[in-house]
C-alpha cells in the first residue's frame, strides 16, 4: 500500500524543554512565533503523572499557530505547536514522526526532556533547534549537549531570567550554547530565524 505524501514538512524542528517556572517562560516565547512559521515546534513541560494536559487549551487563543497534543506515529507539520502528553516519553523518529513510550522515568520524569532531545539529535542532526528553560532539575542538559554535538542549534534561558535556574545552569555546566538569552529574547530569536540565522558562535 502506498504511503500518503507528506505535505507542509518542517524546514527544521524547534524543541523546547521546561519544568518549574517554564509556563511563564513559554508565555513569553510561543505568542511571538508568527503565522506560517517554517518549523514545527515541540514543547515538553514536566507535568504530574496521570494528569490531563491543559496546555493546548491554555495557549490556543494566545498564539498565531495551531496547537495540539502530540500523537503516536504522527508526522510533524510546519507551523504547528505540539505539546508532549503527560505520562509518556515523547521521541522523534528519523521519518520526522512522533513515538510515545512508557519506558521508566529519567531524572524521575516521564516525559523526560533528555529523551526528546536525544532522539531529535539522532533523527535531525543540524535541523534540530533545542531550547532549555526554567526548571528545578538537570533534565534536558545532557540532551541539549547532544543536539549541539550533532550540529543542531542550542538556546538556553539565562539563569538570572529563569524562575528556577537549576535546569539552565546544568546545561551551562556541560557546554556553551549558541545563545544564552532571556525568555523574551529567545522568542524574538526563534521568530526571526531560519535555521542558518539561528546559529551563533559557540
């Protein structure tokens, strides 16, 4: 059986990881992204196991892009914001589709940001743009470094701008990102960039 042709494929994929304090930072980033954005945006915010995610509802009327919860086997489309569902690890496959996993928690978290970032680094290489925001543990730091090693672009919220600085500080302890910015400036950087313009000098 022939596979359907995938339309509106993203030019690159923006992956945003956050935990405690991250909702406020997302509120300064996602509304800045313009309609007809050439990338897909994947957001992972730590949530309590078994909870029902309200993030699509929270942001649906605050952003210019369509929002939805990521589904297993779904192919990413440009100009869409996807939120990781609670209680499942979210991975990105080489065919630019999602997969969900019930594997054990990482850093006591499921979904874990490191799992998403590691899979995106392997699947996308230089077409991955990783963003790490406020949070109270080190989840996402190693995965963001992995994105950097594979040639992707990395942005970290400045610890002084984060409500809780443990997560961005953990990333800075491992490597120097392309951009170290406030959440508001991360939004501006993502909004204006194509994949080449996102890059800075490490």
